[in-house]
């Protein structure tokens, strides 16, 4: 049974602190785990913290709001719930509870391919908008099956994760001996054929079949021809990949380093975001995740050109501590912090947030 939200939970870091005391150590290692030495995961947060804001006084703030229109959706704020696997690790109601918390705040939830509930089950109970995060499968027929299920259930966009054809080297969760508990699995992948891996002594599986059917640019072209849903590519960190994404018809890109869980020593998303935005040059929306823990982080991301931001680990922290109410409270905290930051920098709406919000670096 989820306990009431402790009264001293007033920031996302408080949810993280309480979740660490609630979750079993191996689960905590999985949730917090990052690639290799965790340098990119650490950099994600420190990079936002290192940017300074430029205050603006005595501004006319009448009619201020955080409203956002994104791919045909009218959203009350720019905080989206990033795709995260296996919410059942944090709460017995799993993705149902997360979706309920998102809906209570008008927030958009991106459902993971590796959810512990089916796409249809989540959509049937969800009261708010959903996008589907797609891991493309070894067989195109299996990928198409996922797409058709998402379409039939009313998901409003496809978010294709392109930066993890293989898992990162996650030493922390391996040391902790993490394994999924009995009864929790990626149910949406039931019956699908995994890559055929060859076994050789002293060799990892990476170059022994694991990558034989990893997605390529031509697969994005194929996917675009199969659906009318908007297709966003998640995991874009370089301007060249951003350019290629637009060329193959992506409707949007998400600047992301997988929360630092894939390739360690990639730059922080705060570093990559303005570079990608310059190359995209307004042709498609650019979103961003990685280390968003404060409303001021979101303000900085919007100032650097993001249309919206996604929040990953904090939703699991909040889910573990307070269930659906915790998720709603966590999002409410972020929105309140953003509103205060906008008020103190003199920005009445998201369209007024630009690079002049940031203190000059030199």
C-alpha cells in the first residue's frame, strides 16, 4: 500500500531520497544505474545547474501561462513523462498509476515498449494523452504489430528510440544483481522473435548477431510509410544525425543520451541541445530530456530551443513514494517552479522564452 506523501517532499530530490529508502537495493540500482562510470548521467544534471539565469524586473505578467501546442495537442505545460520501462518495479499498479497521475495534471505520458502492461490496457484506463515509445524489432512484422496496436489504442505519436541498439555497460545494476521479479516482463513483446545470437568463448554478443537487425535510416523511411502518426526520433545528440532525421521525414527529434544509461562520456543534453537546434533551424520541433530536476532546468532548455522537456527517473521516484498522487505532485512541483522562474525572468508564455533568459557566458 502506498503511503501518504511525506510533508517534507517539496522538490524532486526529496522524492529520490524517499524512493531510495523504499525500493529494494537491486531495483534502486536499476533505476539510478547509468552507463559505465555514470559520468554522462552526472553531467546531465550539472550542465543545467551550470547555466545562469538573467532576471528581468517590473514586467507586465498579466495573462501569463505555460500553455503548449505540440503535434495537435493542447497541453497545459511543457513537462512530458519520458518512456521508462517496468513501472511495476515501483508500484503494484505500474503504468496505470503513472498514467493516472499524468492525467491529473494534464500531462502527456510516453509509454515504453518495455511496459509491464499491454498498450491496450494502459490506454483503456488512461484519461490523458499518450505517445508510444517504439523499439524497432528484429522482424519488421513485429515492429508493425506494435505500431498497429498503438494506433488502435489511440496513441497520438510514435517515439522511436534510436540510441540504444544494444544496452550500455551498466556496472551498478550488475553489481547489485538486479533481475526482474517473477511476473513482471515486457508483455508487449510476447511472441516476438529476438535477434539470433551466436555464442563464442570469450566473446560478448554485440558483434555476434545482436546488431544484425538493428534499425538503420532506411527503417525510419519504411516506418514513416506505414503510419500517419507523427514519428519522433529519440536519442539525437549530433547535428549530423539531426539533419539526417529531418531528411528521412522525422516529425520531431528528442535530444537525449538515454539518461546517461547507454554510452558513457557523451556530452550532457544541455550541451548538445543548442547545437542540434541550430542545425534543425525550426524545421521540426526539438524536445529534450536528461537531468531535468527543476523548473529552472526546463526554462533553460526552452531558452536553448527546446519545445518541451521529458522527465525520466523522477516519475519512478514519485511513483514509488506516492503512487498516482506522487506522480501528479511531482509534475505539479515542476510546473510551479517553472511559473516562478518565468515570473522572475519576465516571460509571460513559452513563446517569450529565448536565449536572453540566460546570463551571458562571457
